[in-house]
């Protein structure tokens, strides 16, 4: 393997505890980086604030999908029962709301849940079958006992030397380059 | 950890003078409210008869809140919940008001004849259905059952509260294990007693009608109204400077989520009951709904659909509202009003089947003030000496640092 020929993909700093990671994330946020992420072996409370993450817009997408589902369920039953194939069932009107509520409810949930799942994946750009980070030997411990802050080379403020110096100033265990391979 | 554990000993965590004011003010409101009710009733024709209905309605309103509290205490022990430890003492206080409600049931014994027409021997003599039900629906068995319900409810509330307060002193973790072990059988008995209490106290107002889901409906409104009441007392206490650090927007958010879930659950159960009866269209079941769809009663039903479900559903949907004390308590107050109207809708159409207009009366409000005053007073009285937090609960630290994902 030749490390020198592969283009630089990013820079990663390694930490071994939560409070250092949170402090480092706050500094990275304040330094104005945009394309960066924190990797932890378990959910860390307060990390979203420390990273300065915006509120997710997912609820609005899910709400829209839910309303769409409700209207779809209602229209479906109106069309099938009252227009396309009118059929009197147990003496009720062809289009009667109480009988339609269960399907409207189920369609609301179906649309909202599937949309939430799909939109979450899209918003997080998942699934990613390949990520250069996974080739790093050290990064494997991100699922065990180590915390990582990774700044991508795609970030407008990224500069190999200055970003390395910045990450080293955060006081982690190590700073390594991540090659795009 | 990054998050700092707050020092609860620096927190204002006793009711103190506020408790005295609440006990005194509540007691005065209670006496005045009930005295005014009695005065109004005795000076109007048929007033005493009407008074019993208002009394039952408002007594049930507070009973549901207290039962919701008992459920909350039990379910948190049962699930070994960590997040809610800071809310438990406040809830224990609410569940202890069952003692007061048992006392306030005593006058009702004299009004049973005005409320339950299965107690009228002449009516039963002409009624085949009631004769069949007489082995269950008779005065002695009814009173024995109510006594058993209250014996269990008060016993459960008392055991949970006493052990929890004991732990404040000793810090004995075994007490937590004991309460958790008790909560499992208690929960089963709670389910049975509340279901049968709803049958006996409310469903038997129309002894011909039956709905197997009625107990769940009663429970849904009960737990929802308790969560609404809890939100209001949390916000109230924090405005008085108490528990400002221990209870955070994270706890409010979770109470709000619970409240939201239960208002949806209420709607789900209410609709389930309606759908089956509407579809089946059997006269012995539909009569109950027919009365509630006649005259002005039907508008109260519409108020339920929008006011008890759709409007608060949209209002409490957003996390930003659930995390803001003022907005959450506003939604909670709204839902308390709706729960009060929901019970009105359950009870009052049975007052007089010939009436098609809602028989609103000043008695409904004076009884609310009267029983409500005593209710607040009892809550403050039961918490007069102990801390408002379960101080040495083994999961307190977890609760204090709790954060939603």
C-alpha cells in the first residue's frame, strides 16, 4: 500500500473519553467547519448541541406524509365504495365517515412511518456502502471505546497543515490523515 | 460525564408556607363551594336531586385524576423507570387524595337513590332486565364493592408513599425493590378495580346499557387527566421557585409526550366503542348514543371530537410546545376542561332522559370549586412534611441528568 499516492479525504482526531470529545466538538463547531462529524461508540447526550446541529426538518416531512396518507385513505374509500362500485353494506350510507376512519388511520400511519424511515436515510445520505474512514485501522475502535472527530477535505476551511495543527490542539490521543481509498 | 449533577439539597424542595396556604385556601374553597351548592340546591325546586348529579360528576372528575396518579406511581415502579423519579413524589401526593375521595363518597350514599334507578324497587319490579341484574346491581353489594375498591386504592397509594418517604431518611435501596415487587400484583388489581368501579359508578347510571370497553375509556381519561394535572402543578411549583433545577424541560417534554399519547389513546378507545355500536346498530346498545346525539347533546359530542382530540392533538404535536412550561400547562388546562366535559357527557344525559337540552347548572361549578378545593388542600396536606423529591431513590441521579435523545 502506498499512502502517498491516494488523495487526502479528511483528517481524524481520536479521543478516549466523552468530556474531551464534547469539548473538542464545541471547538470544531466554533472554528466554523461544516463538513465534519463525530463518531462515538454509544449515544452521547449534549453532542448535538456541542456540534451545533440544526433542528431536523424531518417532522415536517413526516407530518406532510401523514396528512397525505389520511387524504389518500379517504379518497380511496370514497372512490371504491361510493363511485366505482356502489354497494350498500349493513344499511349504511355509501360514503360514511365512521366506517372509513380505521383505513384513514392506517394509511396515515403507513405513509408517515415509511416516509420517516426513507427520509431519515436520505437526510443522512445512507446507506453508504463505502467510506474511506472504514479503511483506517484505528477507526475500528469507534464501535468499542474510542471517540473520533473527523473533518473532511471537502470542507471549505480544510487545509492539510492547518487542520492537522487545529486537531492536534484539541488534545486528543492522535491525529491521522484519512486517504481516499 | 459532561453534564453536572445538580445538588438537590440546594433546591427549594418543600411546600412549606405554600403548602399551608394551599391547605387553608383549598379547605375554605371546599367548605364555601359545598355550602353554596347546598344552599342553591335547597332553595330551588328539585335542587337536591340535581345536586347529587353535579356532586357525582365532580367527585368522579377528581377520582379519575387520583386514580391516574396511582397508575403512574405503579407503572413507574413496575418499569423501574429512571427518568420520572423527580416527578414521583408529586404523583404520590395526588394518589393519596384517594383518602379524601373515600370520605367524600360517604355523602353520596344518601344520594344513591337519586342517581341509580336500579335501586328503585318499583321500577325493578316492572323490568325483566333489571331483575336479572339485581344479584349484582343491589345496594349492599354495590357499597361493598366500592368499599373494596377504596380499600385497595388507598392501601396501594399509602404503601407506595410511605416506603418512598421512609427511603428519604434511610436511603435503603431494598425499599425500592419492595415497591417494585408490590407494583406488579397491584397493577393487576388496579386494572380490575378501576374497570369495575367505572361499571358500577358510571355505566350503571343506565343499567340497560353495556360496553365492555367502558373501563378502558374511563382509564384513558383518568391517566390523561392526571398527566394534565401533573403538568399544571409542576409549572405552578416552578413559578413559586420550587424544584426549578431538578425538573427540566426534558421531564416536561416526556410528560407532554405521555399526555399526547393518552389523548390519542382516549380518542382511539372512544372511537372503538362508537364504531362497533354504530356498525352493529342494535337497539339495546345504540340507545345510549342516541340520547347523546339528541338536541344540544350532539354539540357536546362535536366539542369532544375537536376539543378533546383534534385541537390538542395538533397543539401538542410539536416538541417545542411540550418543552415550554407555559404552553404545556395551557394545553394541560385545556385538556382538564375537556376531561370535565367528557365526564359530563358520560353522566348527565342520564339525569333525565326526557331532556334534550344540556342541563347546565351553577351547581356544576360550585361542586367543582367545593370538591376541587378539598382536593388541592388534601394534596398539599399529604405532602406537608416530606420533600417534593424522592431524595434517596437509587435512580435519582439518572432522573436528574435525564435527556431525551
